[in-house]
C-alpha cells in the first residue's frame, strides 16, 4: 500500500453486532453477550429500531466527555434478529460511530423493552442532543465489530 492509504479516513461504513441473551439463565459457554434476565417487550424494541435510521445528530448517544467536531452520523441499516430462543442480535451499519454510541443506543432500547420509555422517545432524544435524556450505556460484552467497508478499488493505493 502507498503511504496515502488511511485505514480510518477511507472507511465507507462499519458494521457492528450487539448480542443480548434474554432468558433466565446465562450461557456457560458464550460470554460475548449481554446477559439480561429481565423480561423485555421485543415488539416495542422492534418499533423503535427504525427510528435511528438515517442521518441524525447523535450527540445524545455519545460519551458525555467526547470531543468531536461533529456528532452527525448516518445509520444505513439497523436490524434485529433472534438467532435462537432468547439470543437476540442487533446488526447496525453506519458511516461512522461516536464513542459509546452503539452501547448507549442499546441501553435506550433496553429501557424501551422494559416499558420505562416509549419507542417514540427516540425521536425526542435525538432532537434534544442531550446525553442525560438517552438511556444508560450498557456493557461492551455484547459488542462486536463485524466488518469495515472500503471503496471497491484500491488500485490508487497499490505500490
């Protein structure tokens, strides 16, 4: 690769998975999940997920002490899968992410699933740009970077 290749600046998008094990007992084998034994309203969570899509100012969902020039990000896709009974996987693709953004989105969705928030609160939280209005930042145990997408042609960067 030529010296002008930059692994961060050339990223088109990143894809993350966040896995939640929602049942009474934890897995003895899989520790790369957030174990969540409380019952959740997955119908409410499914209703809230699409509200994050598109370009928004995600300032309310970033680490409170983050210093970035812009907190505007674009989520290209956000899907929820039940891989098997009780194991839920969120797949989120965006052009960029703020520090702890995915984990705070997950915390907000869990609060919606607990019935502490309404799915429509997502729109209000985004508009507020106020970190105090978003949900808690959950553990990174369920978070996994799945892939990073770059331009199809790297010809200009070859030696």
